[in-house]
């Protein structure tokens, strides 16, 4: 949970770091550039409105996998987005950012509940650990972006690095059991 939260924070922060390079590369106006962060925000709002229904329908494990896959796919699609024709909006890169928000935000929407159910009375310590990990990953985003750009790899390397790390985290812990909300409620009632 800590590492997946860090993955989410890294990708959101790195997106903000690479937008100026995307703007320069595609020759985008400030209006077009602002639509990228707005697309992420719209996706996050939609998760806030319907994320609980998605988790109830799919279960926690599938919802987390959907969030990881969506965030990684959106990141990679952002890197693959073609430059738009002159004067046109960059729909491919804006759509990639929307995907990052709409599916990626399932991760932070679900993980605090999982940690609270798992740690019960000690959930405050678990949530503090989650916040510390998020902070570290958030700090890593501009550092990795700067290093990638300085070394000549470009902004895409920093984004792809984050996607690969996120997929790696999910694969490493894919067998770890995740209690569904009903299981956690039953366990707490029996305690």
C-alpha cells in the first residue's frame, strides 16, 4: 500500500514536471497545456464520485490492478502521444492524462481503507507511514525528471521509469492477500 501510494504520487508529480517540455516539443499554448492537468483533475473527481461503486463491483484486488494498469498505461500513452497538427488540441496527450486521473486515482481512493482495515486500532501509524512514503516518492519525481533531462534521456524516461516501477511493485506483491471490506468488518466484529 505504501509503495503503490508512492507510485501514484510520483506519476502525478512527474507529469507536472514534464509539461513544460511537452509544451515546448509540441508548440502548445498555455490553454492547451492547462488541459493536461485539468484532465487529471477531472478523472480524480470522477473517482471521488464513483470510486466506491467501482471497488464494490470489482473488489479491492481488481480495483487496485485497474488503478495500477490505468496509471501505467496513461503514463506510457503520454510518452507515445503524437504532436498535434498546428493549432489543434493535443487530444492524445490530454486523453492519456485523463486516463491517469480516472483510473490511477483508484489507488489513493482505496489504499487508506485497506490500511485502516488491516491495522485496526494502529491505523494512524500505518497512514502516517503511507504519507511519509508518498512524500519521498513525491520528492523523487523532480529529481528523476531533472536527472533524465540532464543526462539527455529526455522527459519520457522519467515517466516510463515511474510506470515500470509501478508495474514492478504490483507484480512483486500480486500474491499478497487483500481483505475485502466485508471480510475486514467480520474480522473486527469477531475480535
